[in-house]
C-alpha cells in the first residue's frame, strides 16, 4: 500500500519552478547562469503600493480577515472589473485567494469529479493539466500550432467538447506563447460556447495589462454577455503590479461557485495575507499610468529577443502580442549533435544543452504541451537578454 494518495501521484512538480531552482543552485555553485525561466517581472512593486502595505502594518491590519477577501479589496476588485472589463459583479460574486494558482485550484476542486473533462488549449501554463489531474477529472488537450499563431480555433474547440466537458480553461495573453486573442477571435470562440450551455469558462486574464502595439484586450464574458453566468474571470496582482511574492489572486463569477470556493478555502489556507490585501487595494485603485512605461520597456525587450532568435539558424520565433514570453520553435535543432557528441533528441535535450554549454536556463516546450520549442521570459534587462541571446546563438552555432 502506497503511503501517498492517488491524487498526489497524478501530478508532477512545476517544471518552471524546477528550472528556476536549478538555475539558482548552479549560481550558488559559482556557475555563470542567466535564468530565463521565471514568469516574474523584474520591476519592483510600485512605491505607492509598498506605502499602503506599511500603513496597513502600522494601522494594525494584521489580524484574520474574511476567508475570501476583505470588503475593501472586494470593492476595489468590483471597481476594477467595471472599469477595465465592463463586467458588473456583486460582492458575493468576487473571491480573493492566495495567488491566481489557488483561484484556479479552488474552482477546479469545487466543481470537478472523475469522469468530467476540461478542455485546455496547448501550449498551456504548466499547472492547468496537473490541477485537473489532481481532481481525478481528465484534461483534454487541444494542440494549437505555430501556424495557428498558437491560438485555439473555433473548429478545434467545437471538436473537443463532449457531453462530459465541464470547463474550458482559456488564457489570453498566453503563458507561455504571448499570443493574445482579438475581439473578433473571441467572438468566434464564444459562438461555439453558446452552442454548448453545459460548458463553463475559466478566463485566465493574468496578463491583461501587458499587451503591445495597440492591442485592445477583451475578456470572454465581456465579449459575450450570454456567458456571464458560467464564466469565472480570473486575474491578480502578480504580473501587472510586480507583486508576485505578495500572493494575491482574485476572480469574479457566479455566486454559487464563489461560495463553494470560499468553503474550500475555509478548510485550507483561510484568508490571504491581510497586509497584501491592503496593498492590492492601493494597486487597483491607484494611478495606473506606470503600466504604460513598463510595457514600453517590455516591447523593446521583446523585439530584441525575437530579432536575435530569428537570426539563429534552426529557430523560428513568432512576435507575441502580450505577456513577457517568447516561444521559439526549435524543430531545426532536433537531431543535431553537440560538440561532445550528444544528439539533441527533443526540446528537453535542447534546453539542457543551452544550460550546460552556455549557462542559459530556459523551459522546454514539452512542459507546456507544445513541442519542439522552449520558453524564454524576457522580464529582465536589455543587457542580460542581449548576453543570453548571444550565448544561444553561439551554442546553436557549435552544433553539428
């Protein structure tokens, strides 16, 4: 008899966290490592957000709160959804959690049983299938190719839905590809979903504010109001506000689901950090203009990385519309031989070669369900990215 549950044995450790940890270990050992695996902005949390946290500490906001968020933060989230997404949620339709990952985890555990299916477009964020697997439900992976712009098509969505489908998990802009869906593309998908009223939608909008080149972000329930009562619109403070360590995720959705998620959270983490919630109130209610300056920096970084990777024989790198990742296809490197005689059999071998030969840590595409490719996070300085891409070019140039 195993000492571990069947549920825990159905999942794997996060590959992105594993790469980040490995890079940190190698750095500690004295290796010259450039870590491009972490999905974390290098910008600091804005000062006005920090000031709000300090004021909360000094004001004694250090006690237990309501399980799924303070009234003050729920009101700020309510205002954010109205301002940014034209979505009108009651306070009983809003949940606050310990990061966006817990939001998704709570929603899936509260609704899924063995035999249920969840449609997940690939490439996907690494945690989606494992969260579904943990519940005993079945992830139904839909491959979205580089020729499709890494985007789900209406035809593929319709073909993936069965009577057992309970959810579609949908992420735009995407981690890992940076692909973002236009309003017209969303309308084509929502038309399919309206034909299948038993399917709920989890819209992961975590990178909503990190978009480029005049792209206009829209979300599922905004585009199709008929989906409002069966959509969980997920967001958080981590990416746009550079608050990854503060651990605040939130969502708006049907009251019955929000209540069930709160019930689950009451028996797991209880409330999110009270000080982090006070800081997030300031983040959501404060001046948002700093986002434009940060996006301008991300655009320069994106263009640098895309240009240098596309100048590298064997790599093909699309130009993403949002987030801070690129997802170059490395099919042209598979089957080639390293200077020490190893054949690159897959994208995991490519990632290992880049780390071993040049000290560049990337995440292999198989971790995201889309191979052969690898993910680079360009949420670091121009100088570091220039060095990293130069090393990648050198590593590729040394292959036979």
